[in-house]
């Protein structure tokens, strides 16, 4: 997406209006100030907004508290936490006071984001048991507990079902189902001994509706949704809540790249948006906000639920 001249300035001014209206969380003010935040804009906005707050105080305005701390001091593992929805989630949870363990396959983006957020990074493939063990052990070594797991790591996959190789099916299931299960199992063992916790699985609109060429991906996400509901019942006696967030079409770099492969990217985007009742794609920040709710104590009596963040796509 091209950035207009002065876009950053416009975002700062709009976010400042939200803060003056009483929004106590700088992160939420940034999200409210516009529909799209590029990876490089978000930290710049936060830094400049904090500076602007000092001028507010000098002018006699009521200073905001910085962050609303909805997950203050909670220890959170985010898998797939360095790109798209995962990155937006990591930044929002960090802004709201969480102590983060980021898990992803690519070391360089992981280390950069961890340094930005003051988080710890674990490089690994979630389909391997060793990654789940290392991630939970890092939480225990650094913070002596684990409060929240966000299972966001996933493998996107499109193919004509009749032409899909068996090895591709196994890989998609390994990452999207087995990997999530391994992370859940290791996290739950620790949460059980510490009095409970929250697990948030990121599924998809494809878990609930049929979409051509997404059949294998749909099967994997549907399995993750079923896993979410069954685990919520099984682990309820241990005060471990298990919920899902189901994004629809979301404006991520991966989605933008998929449009570029289409003969007419703009037409393809228009077709997709036309299927959404709200007539716009979601943003990573939209999904992150739902994840934050399920990670926080605000959802203390919510388990076994799936929150669609799809503009009404699955409501019809």
C-alpha cells in the first residue's frame, strides 16, 4: 500500500484526538486513528505520541496514563509472532504490559522485533516438539510462570484438491494442527500447576465455511476449532480457558502478495471485498484486539468460544 505524503502526521493528530477524548491506552489510540498501520509506522507513532503527552501536561491537559495495562505483567507466548497478525498482536500485548516470548521460524525478524519490544525470542518450527518445550521453558526460566499462549503460527495453502500431493497435506496439518496441539499441551501442563491460564488459537473463516482451493487449509483450521472446544471442556477444571479468534480476509503483506499473483489484482481485491458485509478487509490490528480481549482477565468467564473477526462474512 502506498503511503501518502504527510500520512504519519495525519495519524499522529488523529490519535491525539482520541487520547484527548479519554482513551487511556496509547496503543488503542493508534489503532483508532486509522484503518492501516505499516510495520514501520507503529513504533514511530508510539514514540511521538508519548512526546506529545508531555506538551499536553504543560498546557494543563489531563495526562493519559500511557497504557491501560490490560495484560500487565502477564507472561505471554506468541507463536508466529513476527509478521502480519502475529506482529500486530505482539505489539499490542507489549503496549498493554505483557511480558512476551516470541516464537517464529525466521531468526532475523524475530530478533529485531524482540529487541524493539523488550521481548525474548525463540527460533523454531512449531511442528517440532522441541520448539514447544523450548518456548515454555523460556517463559519459566525468565518469569517462573506462563499465563497466556497465543497460537498464531500457521501455514497458508491453496491448491486444487484433486491435484494436492499427500506430503503437502501432511505439512499443513503438522503446522496448523499438530504444532498448535503441541504448544497447547506444553503450555497447559505449566498452567495447570500455577492455577490456570488462557490459550487463544487463531483459526480462520475457512474453519466454518467452504472456500474453493482452500480445502486442505480449511480442514486444518476446522480441526483447530474442534480442538479448541474440546480442550476448553477438558481443561476447565484446571481453570485453563481455551478460545479461538477466526479472522476473515485480512490486509496483511501475505494477502497483498497473493493479490499480485492474480492477473488483475485490483479486480480480485474488489471481488473479495464485495463478499464482506462491511465492505472492507480487516486489519491485523482488528484481529489483535480480539486476541487481547481473550488473553486478558476481561474474558475470565469465556471459554470454548470462537470470535469471528471477518466483517460479517460468516454471519450469512
